[in-house]
């Protein structure tokens, strides 16, 4: 019985460790998808820095957008909506 419990614990631990995958954002290649001056000016108009902007695809929503200031996601549709609202 003790061997069964130890074996079950080892199997459960292995399943837990290998089943947990951290989703990462897919960063689009800068060469293939350069960020246009128009997009950078829209980002700057919203009050964010236009330095080190990265174009990505959000893995949860499959929405294309931009990472600004290292940690904030702005979707392409949000970018246009915010500019039109101002």
C-alpha cells in the first residue's frame, strides 16, 4: 500500500510539472512587420512612449497589437478607437 501511495504521488507530480505550460506572446519579426510612423505617432498621441514598441499577437485573444512601455498591450482596434474618441 505504501508503494502505491509513493508511486501515485510521483506520477501526480510528474503530470503536474509537465502539463503546466506558460503561454508566451508571439513577437512578430521586426523585419517582416516594421512599425509604421503613423502607428508610432498614434501611440505617442495617447501619451505613451514610442520607444521600444513591439508588435505582437496576444495568445489568449489572437488579437494583433502593440506592447508599449514594456508591459502595456494596445490592440490595433483600440488604438484607432482611442484616437477617434479624442
